[in-house]
C-alpha cells in the first residue's frame, strides 16, 4: 500500500521542498511529488506543517533503554536499544561492543546476524570498539581485556556476512598490513583510544584507515611540533571523524575549529550512548562500577567520562545552538555523512526515489513527532 506524507517542509538532504508529498511503498520512497499529484490510492499522513528529514544514523551506540550491549549481546537487547533510540530520530545504528573477550564479541556478531535476518528495525551492522586499544588512552575501557590483533581475531572481525562492521583500534599497536587485511575483508577501520603519533597515523591512513572514533577524546592531541592523531585526522581529506556534541566531551569552540578545518562532508555525529538514553533510571553498572548520568553527563565516581547520555536529535540541536551550524548541515552530519562512511549512501541518508523509506518528522524545536523505518511507522 502507498503512503503519502503531506503538508510538510521536506529536507531531502540537498534542498527544502514545500507543497510536495513524500510517497512510500514497500519500504522504499516511491516519489517526491507536488501535492497535486498524490496517487489516489495512497493513505495520507498529515505532517501539519512540520519538517520531514532523512532518518538519523548513529555508528556508536553502546546501549539504550536501560540495557548495555556488552551485558547481554542478544537480539532482544538490540530490539530494546533500537526502540529507545528511535524515539530520538535514530533510524539506523551500529550496536557497539566496548572492549571485551572474543567470546562476547562472537556472541555480539551472532546477535547482529540474527537481528538483521529477523528484520529488527534499525540494525545496520556492528561496531567493535576494541579490544585492540592502547592502555595509555583507555578511557573507561577495561585494559585487562586489551589484546593484540592477530590472525584469529582478524577472522572474527571479518565474520559478519551481512551488514557493516566497524572496528576501532589503536593503529600503533598493529601493522599497516593487518589494516589492509581488514579493509580487504570489507571491515571499516577507525582509530581510537590511541597514543599514535602523526607518522603512525598517516601510515594507517595510507593502509585504509577511514575513520576516527570520537575525535579529540582518547587520542594524541595536535600541538605545534607534533600534529598527533588529531592533526592527521583534520588534515586528511578522505577519512571521516565522529564527534560527540554533548557539551562535555569537547568544547564547542574546539568543535567549531575542527569542523572548519576538516573537508566538507567528513564530520559526522555520534552519541557513544549508554543505557541511560531513553531510560528513566539514570545509572547503570559497567564492569562492576556504577556510572551515573547527571545533567546529561555520564561519568564514573572518579569523574572519568563513560560514554554519554546523548541522543542523535539532541546532537543535531546542539550543533545548531552551540556550534552555529545551519540545520541542513547538522542533519547531513547525522544522516548522509554516516551513510557515506558505511558505503550506504545510495540507500540511506537522503530522501529520494528508490531510497529506503527511513524518515523522521520533527517540530520547530527539533523534537520527534513520528518516524518510519523502511516505511513502517512509529508514533511517539
């Protein structure tokens, strides 16, 4: 059955349309047509003057709705996480495993495989953040779980046969040859929790590294005589950088400078979300330690940041409010650019005929009114 979304300002990812309808059928966008040409057999949804945007894509989601993927890497956990984040505009996400044993990683990959086979809404693959990280920049990760990237681990990292796999690693603790092997196997490689210097980072980029996990956090900074990971990331025109725009991880002025420095289209928003997002209870336990979210800030008892209490629509709002970005660009940072990183830009991140019908309807305060994943509606 066809569905026509009418009476909205539509942002396609390229332009704003008025007096147009978005027509969906069989999970895809069928047309963006003048309202005078809506198919007569279409069921109509009246957006009442609100905005329609491409659904948001989050490549770093540790938890939500009160659950953490590491604690229970199951299909049910993925359903809960997806439902929690969908309330805040996320229509596609990579469930993220924090550094853990290979057995837990295996279970996580199996859960994602099953979830995608069952059509769990929003699941696009998996992000394995570690355990191939540097203890010098461990953040809240458990350094006891850290290990070297060997052939056995490489086979596991490349074992997901459906969806996308993103791996965060410390490039200085592996080799360019190992990075090339991962990339050749279809894995997206990101640098994070790393003490690499500029030259080591450049070697990794030349080997196929394509992303930087939560830029500025848990990596070597840029200084006058040593550009570090941050300098290499901002200089490179081909890689993407994830930004946590919550007002806590990175100062807004630093983010403004970084966005201005980086090639257009290469900065994307992530949440690094923990179980508190979409949950009434604002604390959880991570590896035996209680983490609390206070005023949107997740931290341990010793005040170490531990992920975030951020959702994607809040990240978009923060970009507009705190970074003075146009709404158009903030939305692209949360939709089109992550789709491009994932190699899914021909089906997600844009509203156009033939694309998957992943759409959100927001009000003037950038709050979600309704969303569709593959044409299926959720009323908030």
